[in-house]
């Protein structure tokens, strides 16, 4: 898996595979329809497709309560998404100054719906979200291929779930059409399948949404941090991480100390707090974990 998928920030593919070419064509078509030029933000965005970020991004092989095996990964829009966001943040800040709008902090700059700047931002944002979805699709294709080759047997998919987190879309709530931004959250419409990963070494969950209107039909994406990355590196050691991971196969590296489960809130408590938002369908236990430095 590590040979098939570039890991960590700044690492991309050297060539474009046949499967990735098909997905890139979809993204190019969407870019043309949206009248955006991804190359304006990153010349090598095509080589980013099928690559895994660092931090809490991961690829896992897990099993559920009936020993059914799941291939599970978490990643986003990679460098291209970040660069699109930074571009529009700069525009928002310049407009605040142009319109003489005082802000307590630059991070509170905003774009006004109905303006050309807002529309341009939304087109870029939605394209980046599609990139994130297809990036996960390409990586999962490579994971399935790697597992098939290792096991010398075909991977036979039974169920596929590909859900966004940290995303924006227009929805209808309380008799209004509104833009909903879910940060650290997923959509949990009635009956909608979703993924709530735990931290490195802890269980993850396949869930079904309950459509709770008070949460705008949302649920947590996972457990937030108890300690910052800097704090975690001061508090824990590589030996602590090895003990926490137990029999889970992973690459023993000091780079992952800040991802130790103790640096995060207990995922079991998060799930208990979410019982009004989602129903647990499967609890997954990790067999193998792949991360980027």
C-alpha cells in the first residue's frame, strides 16, 4: 500500500495511472463547466490525485463485529484544496479593507452572497470537494489492488461508503435554503450512511443518520484532540505509542507520537454523545494502519 500511494504533504505521483486518467478527465470537465482553472493554484494537481496527506489522514484495514473486513481511508482535497481556500481568503480580506469593514481578526473576513467573488469562491470550493471525493476513490482502487495482490485473491466489494467531512453544500432547513458548512462533521440525513473514524489505534464506526433537525442533520466526524500536537509530543513517547497500538500493524515512527490515542478524546464517549444523531451499524477494529509522516 505504501508503494502504491504517495504519503505525506508534498509527495505526489510521478506518473498518471489509467484509472486516475479517467477521474482526472471528470475533474477537467467539471472545471470547464465551473469556469475555473485548477492550474492557477497548483500546476501538478493531476499528480496529487491518489495521494494521502499527513496528520490524522490514514489508510486502514479493519474488521467488524462479524469479522467482515473493511478497507477504510480518510483524506481530503490535498494541496490544491488548501491553495484554492487561501486564494479566496486573501480576496475576502482585501474586500473588507475596500469596503471599510473593521474586523476583530483577519480570519473573520467574509464574502457576500450574490457577488461575483462569492460565486467564484463557491465554484472553486465545490470543485475541490469533488477532487477530495475522487482522490479517495483513486486511493481505494489502489488499496483494493494491493490487498488483492497480497492475498492472491480478488477483493469482492460488498458495500461502498464515500462521505465528505469539512465541507459545504446547500440544504433546506427550517423552511429555508441555506449553505451548511460542516467542520469536523459529516452529513447524517435520515438513513444516510456515514463514517466516524476513531484515532490511531481506536475503533471506528459505520453509522446510519437519524436526520436530527436540531443538528441540521449532522454528526461528529470523529474525536477532537485533548492535547495539541506540540503538547502530545512533550507528554508521550514512541514506546507509549507502541503500547497503545498493541497488535495493530503500523510503521513504528516517532513521526506519529502526536497521533497517539491518548492525545484525542475517547471515541466511545463521542459515540455515546451522538446517540441522537446516528445509529451505529458496525464497530470496526483496526488490523493495520498506514499514515504519512
